[in-house]
């Protein structure tokens, strides 16, 4: 029989697969394929076997599933023979009559109702009690089909189009349905989310997708909990409607709420129904509507959390992804394929990917035409900028919030109308005030501390108020540590408009002042104050002198700044320019810089400069410019750094602040040596050293000696460089300054390594690494790791494979392009030693790209030579020569004798391999002339190479 023909298809496994493919081809989803396949298979099989084969299950698999459902009642597992006997009954050698319970279990497994597993041959042998139940089951199935059609026509929303995306959420709900059908998952699921998030559309789509899995029918009820112009439906009235729809005569419906709830639960007993209660107001409205039966799957949508429903599982819904939002806007606004995609992106950013907002703005765009996309996007940007930079307008003012909300309006629908329903539902005036505060808070995350400061309530009260707003759907969990919340931009915009209408003039500014004061109090508790030079600038600056080398406790500060950074930066950006704001900026800028958040630190120093200009505070302006120059140095923006530093220097000279002048001149020296302007750098450092000695400023003396040491190192004047680093180290030790000491150890280690004193270099790099980690100086940590990597590579120590990646990871995290370029060079050398040519080539190429971008000449010299080595070792001699000559040319331009010698030696080795022995000898001797004056080990290696080639 297994190979019988079904309409051209055999009934064996391959034939059933082809039959399944046929039904899939007409658009049926996987869940809808079983019933038509079973109908075809019933031509040749009894019902129980047909449904099993339609599900592509073996008798072994069905036996295991039945055993799972009947445990722990069974003494031993059900075997496949038992399933075979049940399928054959009432015939077969050892037939087994299936009980109604077993038939119901099989129906659950196969996705049908148990009466579908019984045929005429069975009925003649069933006991009377079973035939009675069979008749009831058949009647119930027929009634459910009629019920489903009747309810669908009456209650389902009519806008069935324009549902996009949500594939991940649909898959998640699908898994919940499957678990429920397998009696492993909960029965009640609450779809939550803010206004306009698309809860109803998602629930509607779920109903259409999963209704067929519940053979006793499905129901959709709109409870009108948040519907404009209507009152929420009472559970008493809803139950009457439900009871009548399931066949109870109106006159038989109970007259009290508890009685109706009992009747409803009794009607749903042992039914398998999908129930959707849309737009619920609160737990009380829904509690009596729950059937409390295992077979029913209940979906509830609500803006509120419905935490009062015991056993219900939340299903939070978020905004659309960028791609989904774009697809929805394109469809609803009828945009052509050549629409302005950049403008659409900006519009969607303002809409926050909220489905309701997209729907409303799409109507406006469709009305005005897609040629206006750029104009609309520009207006959105301008209004958003105004909202970020200005306090809320009072009643009658020109409100940017009102203008922006006007775009999200269509007929009787608007974002503001949707918001007002929830806002009006807040009975507590303090809770309403918190909502308005949320609309005015500039930061991304809302906390009890923020609300306590803004609304001047106690912390415990603020915590309780936020919890209530969370339950009411105004805010969501932010996903961060602790009780931190976020509100959708649409909620914030509507709440801001409410604040404009209800708050007293000046309240927003006062609330921001309180926020700044609160953050300042927290920051003061985190900061360890140091004075680099106590007398510097005190007689000039109006702004509070809270730090020059402020540091945070490494663990506590990092955690606090990581959590609060975005909030406090947003508050600073929105706050007034006061001495209080300036102190907070000073307390945070240096730690943010030290922790690698350079763009944030740069923004704070720019704010500090603006405050200083507003107050005509020239010393504070100069110090801010100095810090801006330092950060631009780190970002390899050397021209910008020099501009800021020269402006700072002019002010320092104007106010005759010699300490500040010494610091600035040192930074100008560093900027110069970073771009290989060695003579200019030496002039700056020499000036700084003379000034520091004159005013007895040890910190600047240390910096100047260290700077001159680096200039001498880059000029390959290694003994002189070492002497300056030794002097700098002695000063740093006397100052007990771990930051400077770490930097000096690294610089001295660089000199020692080039002179071949690897033991000294190892000690220096190790000390630099220890000190850098102790004081949280990640740039110096990266430098020290890179130095250790070079030594490990020379010693063929496998730790090199750890040092270079660690160094590069730090540089990548900090966006330290100087460190990236040099770490890539070290990693490229390591990969080349291991014969990983492509990896080495990538490292050198990427490092060269960075070096060119930031004008790092010495790195260009070394990366070009590295690329030449890769080509040479792969036999590509002509390509190697190109790279070596380019390396030599740059080394000559910047007067780098070590780089010249390396390039000449590499050229000589290639020319020798090409048979040009005389030219090779000349090149090697030229390399030797570069090496010998600077005393590097490469001189001896070059002599050995000359002897090896027979040129001794």
C-alpha cells in the first residue's frame, strides 16, 4: 500500500514530500500543510495513520511523545507496537482500542481534533459513552468554525494591510504557541509597549498566523482601554457578549460578574481556543475574562504592564528596525524607487521608528509629494536642534514641540491624542509632573535620582513614581544596570508639550540647575584632587580650580562614569554657563580623556572654553585650549592641535602666566616631534626647559627633558636621548608622579632597545606597564606592551603573539591612530616571521594607510620596508625594490639615519639576489655609514652581511 498512487503522487516518504511541496507551492505555510495532506492520505489509510504520516512522524516518535505526556502515570513507556495496534483497531492481530484520552493526546500531537481520528469502522465498536463524547466533539467543532467566522467579521480591525517586519517577534510568539500546544508553556501573554508601537497590528498578525492551530475557534475583542472618545468596556458587559457568542441564550446569562465569569470558564473548559483581548486598560478589566483553562491561548495587548495578572507572561514590543521602518514609510507614502533615501533616514530618525508616527507622517508625505522629502527632513532637523538647545516655551510661545507634533497628525489621529489618553489616566498630579519632567530631561536614561532632583521629591517617592509610570507604559527598562528607564522620543515630545502648557516659567532652567548641582555633588565624591603647580593661574581665573591632574578611583570612577556619562553630558550641553557647570566639566573632562572617551572630553573642554569666553576669564580659556590641543594630538589632528596651542600660548603670554606657558610650549614640542619636525620640536622643548628652570617648575622640567629625549631618539642620537630620559626619570620619581614615570620608562626603553641593551629595555617596559596599569594610563600601557612585543619577537618568545594584539586592542578601543600604526607594524613583523605573508601584507598596508593619514613619517618608513620584506621573501624582487626605495626616500626627507640604513641594507640584499653584486656592495657600505655614527647593533649585522657576500 505504501506505494499507492494519490493523484499522481506515491504514498511513500518521497511521494509525501512531493505532495507537501505541491501544497507549499500554492502559498500554504508549514502549519497549514498537515490538514490537506491528511485529507489526501485518507484515501488509502485509516485516520490515525493518515494524520501521523501527514506529520511525517514514525510510530517510534509518536510513542515517545505519548509517553512524555502521560508520565509519571506510566509504569513503562509506550512502544511503537502499541501505536501500530491503535492505528489498526478494530482490526489487526492484536488490536488495541484507543481511549478518548489517548485520542486527544494524539490529536494534540498531530494538530487536529480527536474526532478527526475516528472513522465509521471505529464507531461500530466504540462504547456508548465514547460515542456520546464523539457526537459532542463533532458538534463543537462545527460550532467553532461558525463562531470563528462570525467573530472575525464583527470584531477584527479592518486595516489588514501594511504590516511589515517583526519576523523575530513572530518567531518568538510562534515558539510560545508551540510550547503551549505541547503543554510546556504558559497560556496568557501580554503584548506591551508604548503608544503607537504597533501592538494591535502585531496581535492581529498573530491571530491570522496561529488561529488554525486552535481547532475550537478564535475570538477577538477590543476592550477600548485607550481609544479616543470612548470609555473602556466593562468586564461585565464583555462577558455577556462572549457568552452569547459561544451559544448561551441571552436569558441564561448570569446577572452578576462572578456568575458570568464562572459561566465563561465553564464554556471554555477543555476547549482549544485562541483569544485576543486588544487594548486592555488594566488588570482589573481583563482578570474576569481569562478562561483559566489549559487549552486556551490568550493574547492581551495593553500599554500597561498588567502586573496584576498572576501567571501572565509579558511580551514587550519595541520599535521597528531601520529597514522595517523604511519599508513601512515607502509603502504608506507611495515613494518611488528614486526617492531621497538620506532624507527618509532623517525623517525616520525623528519618528523614532514608531509605527504610528510613520503612519501619520507618511500621510503628510503622500499629500505633499516625495519632492518635499528634503524640505521636511530639514525642518525636522531644525526643530530638533531647537528642542535640544532651548527650554520649553510657555503658553502662547512659539513652540518647536508643537510644530513638530503637527507633522504627526492626520485627521482625528495624532501622536498627541494617543499620549493624552494615557496622560489623562494618571490620577496623581505628582505622577503627571514626573511625566512632564521626563519630557524636559535631556539625557537618554531616566533614574529615580534624576526625577528626585527635577521634581524635588524624595528618592523613595521618585522610585515609586517611576515604577508606576513603568507599569502604565510611559517608560521602558533601559536594559542597563539598576533601575534605569527610557522613554520613546514620541512620549518625550508629547510630555514636553504638556510641560510647556502646565509648568511655571523658568521651571525647566531651575530643574537643570538642580541636575547640575546633583551631578556635581556625585562627581566631587569620586574625584581625588591634585595640584600640579599650586600657584598656577590662581590670581587670574574666576572659574574654580578643581584639578590639573584629576583622577578617579579606577574601579568606582569607571563604573560611575560608564553608567552616568551620557546623562551628565546631555545635562551639561543643555545647562546654563555657570561656575557650577564649569566645575562639573573640569571634574569630568580629564577622567573621560584618560579612559579613552576623547570626543566626549573634547566636547567638555570646548564647553569650558565657551564658559570662559562668556565670563571673560582668559586663564580658564587658555587652559581649555591647552586641553583641546592635547586631545587633538591624541587624535592625530596635529594642525588643529597646533592652532589651539598657539592660541593658548598667546593668552598665557598676555596674562603673564609662566607656568601655563611652560605647559603649552611642551605640548607644542610634542606636536612637532610627532610629525617629525625635529628642529622645531627641539626649539620648543628648549624654551620650555629654560622657563621651567627659571620658575622652579619640576613637572614642566620633566616634560621638557622627556620631550628632548624623544627628539634625540628620533634623530638617532641615542646616548643623548638616554641622558635626558634619565634626568626626566629622576624628576618624576621626586614628584612621585606615576603617569610621568611610566612615560619616561617607556621612552628610555625605546632607546635601550635600539642600542641593543635588551635587558635594560625589558626592565623599562615592564616598569612602564606596571605603572600605566596602576594609574589607568591606557596609551602608555599600549606603548609598553608594544615594546615588550618587540623584545619577545627578537627572543622568539611566544608571548609576542600576546603583546601585539593586546596593544592593538587598546589602541583600537581608544582610537589612538599613532598606537594603531605602530602596533600593526609589530604584528606584521611577527606574521612575516611565521610565513603568514597575506596577514603581514595586510598589517603593513593598513599601518601605512594610517601613517599617511596622520602624517607619521617614521611609521611610513618602516611599513614600506615591511612590505618590501614580504615581496622579497616571496621572490618578487622588483616589487620589493619599489617599496625599499620609497622607504629610503622618506627616511632621507626626515633625516632618519636608522631608517636610511635599514632601507639601504634591504636594497643591497635584493640587488645581490638579482646578481648586481657591485651595486649591492655599495648599498651595504652606505648602510654601514648610516649605522656606525649612531651606534646601533645593525652596524655589526651589516658587516657580517658584507663578509657573507664576499665583500670583506
